[in-house]
C-alpha cells in the first residue's frame, strides 16, 4: 500500500471499521512506525472531535438569559443587553474558529501533498461535467479577489469556484487537458505548508509557483505536460499590484 492510499484510508476511517482497506491498513500500521504514529494521531483527533460535538446546550438557556434581562431597569437592561450580545458574539466566534480549525487543520506538511489530497477528493465531481464552460470574464471576476486576472483563455475551463485550501480562501480551477482534467489552485502565500516545486504520486504530478503574494499550484494527469500549462499561465496572467 503506497503512502497516499494509506493516508486516504486512515483519514476516511480512523478506527478502521470499514473492510475496504482493513487488512492492508493494519499490515501497514504494524510494519511502519511512521504510519503507526500517524494512525495514533488521527484516532486521537477523531476522538477529540467526537467529544467536542457531544457537548449539549441546555434547552432553557435562552429563557434564562431573557429572564435575567427583564429583572433590571430599562437603562440597566440596555447595558446588560449589549454585554450579553458581546459575550454571545465572542462565544459564537470562538466556536466558529474552533470548528474552522478542526475542519481545515491539515495532517499534510506541504502544498503538494495537500493539493493531491484535494484533487483526489474532488475528482469525481468533474468527470461527468466535461461539456461545461466558464467564460474568461467570469474567471477574472473571481481572480480579482487575488488582485490578478488572465489576458486570454488558457484552455477549456470546466469549473471556477472558491474553496478552502488548508483553511485559506483559494480559487479552484478545473480545465480540460489533453489526457484528463487539469486542476489549478490560486491561493495566498502560505507559510504553514512547505513549498514543493515539483511533486507527484502514481497517478498525478504537479508543481507549485510563487507570484508575489500568491501561489499557483498545477496538478495534472501523469501524461499531461506541466510545462505547457505553466507557460500558458506565465504568458497570460497579470497582477494588479
């Protein structure tokens, strides 16, 4: 079992309850100390998430807060109401940040690893949508969020949507390549993940490129020309700052 297949299996089923890769995953855990440690960390994270999601909010919490507010005078009520709203907003923000961290905190160390995992997760969404087309104008509306744009089309654009890349807002572009789909990520420069100039596995290959405050990552089928897509980007992309 290769490393990518192991990661996909252990993330999908940390406790190894599914029989799809059960024997292979167990063998990999027993024979490889690094895989054993990764399995342990993923199980611990999964348990923490389960514990966090099991906290119940009392059914009468809202009623109790309203009752307390009505006991004060009109002026005091106004002041307290502002305090309660501030506390509630802070509490909501804290929960949102915590869930955001849990959802997007990555077990990957590099841009390349994260990009490959993202492509594997999304690849089936585009195989049945090859006839879709996105205009250059629509693409550049989204590229404006990154202070950039394309002077002309670099290929048949199937999809252009924002997504989360290691917790950051990024632009996920899917083009029709010569042999299969080509995925391009446009995202802010990221110090948390190491920068891979080149990366690959047994199915895909890719490259990372730095443009001012923005990184562009290209992932293609192993038979596709990475250099062709990079040349097209270099010729056609334009930055506003």
